[in-house]
């Protein structure tokens, strides 16, 4: 019997490869003779580069600017001209110094730095993984890193950041790195939100980044103004395109300026790592993520794996940090069994080891409830 283990990261607790390893330990407790295959996944957010590396891409260390400008050590993935860069790894929430939120001033400069590093490696295709962002700067920071200039009505330089978006009236792309013209871009998004409005980047996601109601309104107004600036500079109005609000509106800049195609991150990564083929070759699949809730039910992460298993006629088990869906919803999603394991706080002094033990135990418990 081959058991495929294909989880996403447990955000803030365990990276996807660590989750997969812990699940494998749980499988060995119940099915000691099973053949286990590990295939860590991601949906465009945290752990996306790890998933590509696990599938055979080479890790390339880079130093970039974090969300508040401090240098951080990140990783890009590279294989035969195809580079993968991850916003969460470069300048996402996990990169905030001391975990202090900065919703109005954080930027995506570091993502642009990572893209430049990919160009230096000779990339002709760049997949930009968008999720886990600390900022709502509409991708202005990444464009500045790539050579663009942000100007106000008087022609003065404007620094990137959500607070300053409304004051940008002109986007000068004349100094953009010329190598970009020879590169194909994909934007791996984990949401379908538009750029602004009641379901846009600011209204839905800025509160998670620490924005107050007044700041959310300011950020939304800034994104509206930024949409007009992008349209004037590129001739492309992407403000209502599905996914343009991903990562604080970063997708909008990639789509308008670089012609990036916004693709569902879970599906894109699944294709690259060969998830469907791996499911076909397995008897049982185990997946999971940090929290399985209504957002996940829109097609992200574990739900995407479950739908693929259903199509292939394979049983799938979910092991998550928290399961916020009721039993009826879990059955409707296609899960044959499930368990959660991080409902209680984990001692910070030994958090990763303890979290891994809990994942292994929950996996074993879910397997014991599974009825093939």
C-alpha cells in the first residue's frame, strides 16, 4: 500500500516538509508496512518555494529587503530557466521584525529584489507566489525595486507603502530593468479578490495585517487611486480581475506592468510537482493545513487535494491544526476521515518539536478512524 502525504504548511507552526515528515511518523504507527511518499504542497503563500524545491528545483539563497526595509535571507527556486520567488519568504508577515505589524508602511521591495536575483540567474520564466503579505502597497514596492519611479502631482518622488498610494499620480516605467521584457510571468494567487472594494485587498485582508478601520478605509482609497495610476501607465485596467487583490494588491502590479497571468496557486503548484500523477499511484492520500475553514472551502489547499482525490477515486484524510468546518461540510468536501491537533497552545520554548508530535498523533488517530 502506498500512502501519499501531501500537506500545506501549518502557518506559524510548521513548514510543509516538516508537516509531511510528522504525518509520515503517524502513518508508521498505524500502517508500519505501508510505502510512504512525501509531497509537500503550497497554494502560493508560505512554503511555496519549499514545495518547488521538494519537487526538484534547486534552492538559491538571496538577500533581500524585508517588509520594513531590513535585510533578510530568503530563498528562490530555480530549474532550467524557471525561477520561483515567494513574497511570504521575502517580505511577508513572518519577516516583520519582532512580529510588530506595520500595515501602512510595509512594502514589497523585497519581492522585487528576489525577482532581480532570478534575472541574475538567467530566468526566462518567473513564477511569483503571492500570499502571506505584510503590506498593502499594491505592488508599488516591487516595481520600485525593478526600476520604476513613483511620482506625485508635482513630480516629486514618493516612497512605496500603503499610506502613500493615494499620493502617487504618475508611474514612470522608463527605467524598468530591460531584462524583464524577455521573461514570462505567472502570479500564483491564493485568493480571487479584486483590487479594491468591499471584497478587495484592504477590506478583507488589511485587518489581519494590523490595520484599524480608519486605516482600512485609507488603504482602500489608496488602492483605488493606484488602479487609476496603473491604468494610465500601462493601458491595462486590472482592478476587477479575479486575484488582482492578492497579497495586498501586489498581483495588480504584476498583471498590469508585467503582463503576468494570475493562476490559482494550489493548482499551479500541483501541476509542477505532479500531484495528480502521485495521487493516481497511491492507495490513500493524507493532506492538511494550519486551519481548514470557509476560506479553504473556496478551493485552496486541502480542499483542492480532496477534489483531485475524488476525481481519481482515492480516499483522502485531512489532518489540520484546526478544523472549523462541521462534519457535514467535511464529508461533502470528500474527506474519509479527519483530525485536528493544534487547538491548544504549544509551549514556545519547544514549539516545533511539540507541534510535530501532535501532528503525528492526530494522523495516527485519523487513520484508525478511516474505513477503506
